[in-house]
C-alpha cells in the first residue's frame, strides 16, 4: 500500500496546520472539510469535493474531527463507496475507546483497516509540528505511516495494537492535564492570598517537585501575561473528561480523584461557556476570595 498520496479530512484549528505540515514534507495531500474545503485548504494541497471522492482516490485517509459522531459518519461514507481505493483510515480525533471500537468494526466489515492515533500538543504543536501522536495498531502499518507522522509530530508513540488503546492514552493524558490546571489554580490562588507573588510561586514550584505543565507553561505564558490563550476550551476539555469518565466506569477502574476534577471544569463551563482553559484560574481564585480585576 503506497502512501505517497494521502487524504486528510477536517481542516479546523488542529487539522489545517497538520495537513499543511504534510504538504511541506513533500507528500501529495488531498483534503476535504465539511465546513468549506477551498477556504480552509493549505497551500499546495489538492481538493476533494467529498469524503466519498477521497475514498475513490487515495489509499489512506487521515481524519481530525470534533467527536465520535463525526468519525462514524466519515467511516460510513468511506465504506459506502463501491469503487473504493481507500484501505486505511487513521483517526487523529479524540473520540474515546468505545467510539474507536465502533468505527473499527464498521470499517473492518468492509475490509478497511482502522487505527486510532490521537494527538496532543495544542494548536501551537500542530503549527510547529511538535505534536505527540499516540498510535494504536499494527507495527507494519505504523512503519508505513511514520513519514506522515514525523511530518506532523515531534513525538510519535506506538502505545498498543488494539483499536481504542490510543484513545485510552489520550483521555488519561487530558485528565492529567485538566487535573494539573485545576490543582495549580487552587494552589496559586492560595499562595497569592497569603501575599506571595505569582511569578515567585511559579519560579519556586518549577524548581521543585510540584512542577507540571500548568506551572511550566500555562501560568507563566498565558495567565501571568493576561493573554488567556492556551487555545483549548473548557468545552473541549469537558468532552474529553467525559470520555475518560465513561471509560473508567466501563471497566470499573479506581476513581477517587476524577469526580472532583470533573466537577471543577463543569462548574467553569456553566459559569463561562467555552472559556479558554486558563480561565479556570480566576474562576477558582474568585471562589476563594471574591472577584478581582484580571
């Protein structure tokens, strides 16, 4: 299966820069987006009028779409093409393990291979090709996809061989990220109320055992600066935390921490819908000591 010409579906905040980096790497990329392909297509990419048109043209289709329903819709459209060239679907979306298994089974019934390869790193990671890719599938397919993966990502991990394992890795990562943000917001708000300077708090923590992605990046670069621009919304995080929670409940895993973390993010979403995740800091801070000017 030659993968020099590949399809890409979903040209949103993450998908467009990912497809752009594929083009920059020298791959022949054909793109489609339901919201408008021509307006969103990277320079140098060729356009497809539909997912079905892609399926009749390329051997492999990469997808980066909002949720499991979108992934299932794409899979059904690909499977429904009678004169089909596509034999492999690579899903970079965050859809959860159960949805990944449904899509896998749907495509397998039509002799189409499905692998889940969700991503982490935010919009800046997509733009700068420094994403982490969490691939689950066969070793042979992984090697065939390596050039495309390396064009989009700085770290590529083969986390498992079964559909859904990449999704499990992604949602546990986002649970940890959400936990770090919520816990850091509480800790920093506590320190500031004690009269400590926020920058000093971050400097000390980042040289100590409490260092995490929130203290190292989100707080110094996006909260302390007042830009509030992590590029990931509370709506998106709540979706991912919901997928994590569903998976935990499905297998009966230990869950002493996640209910409290999820509660914080759901309350932020109710208070400030679709807020940038960095807005959790003033939300938590103000719940402790009353509103302050940002």
